[in-house]
């Protein structure tokens, strides 16, 4: 087991990351993560079956349609969709998944069924939090969210 910080650093060491759940809502969590990772030099791929472009970039309908396999996936979808996404990760040999969970549970992508699947299929999973809390040069808002979620116990202690 790793601490949350260790797991986040290991996840963010990957440079090819797909983000599911991006959309035309530029203020949505997935789009904010997409832009932050892209501006930090990551090769990012947007994934949403309902659109072909996001943030001026190609958007793929699913992980299988991305030409160059991502090394990791940030899931920013409803928990009911998360299980299928981790199954797709397993089929593609993607072994690093982060299930986003913002400040409240209603914005969570965490699915206990999907977490269990990840553990059973040797996929490293971070079930909660947000990559923007741990990325180098995180903004003050995300630093504060990280501190608050640590304080309240809403971040996993070990993953």
C-alpha cells in the first residue's frame, strides 16, 4: 500500500493520460483537469462518446479509439459508468486509474464495484481526490481542498 501522496506522485509520473468525461462545459471538473495536465506538458486525450472535439482538440468516443494507448486514465464520470471504463482499461492493459472525487460525494466517480475490479485485475487505483490537488504548481484552491479533505478524512489515507 502507498500513501495518497505517493500514489498521486506515481500516477502523475505518467506522461500520456486520458481524461474521461470531458465535455463542452469548459468549467466542468474533467475539462479543468484536461487543461491543467495539458498545460503542464502531459500528452492528454479527451474521452466522451457524445462529442468529437473538446477544448479545440480531438475527443475520442472511448479509450479503445485513442491511437496511442494512454499510460493512465482519470475518470470523471458518474459512478455507474466507471465500472465499464475500468473494464476497458483492463482490456487495453492500462494499469493506472484515478477515480475523481471533488469536494462532495455527488460529484464522485468512485464506484466500489470498479475499485474491487481494479484490485482483482492488478490495476493501480486512486479512489478519490483530484489530480489537480497533487500536480506540481497546484493552484491555491486545490491546495486548500487537499488540506480540507485530508482534515475531514475524505481522501484515502492509503491506496
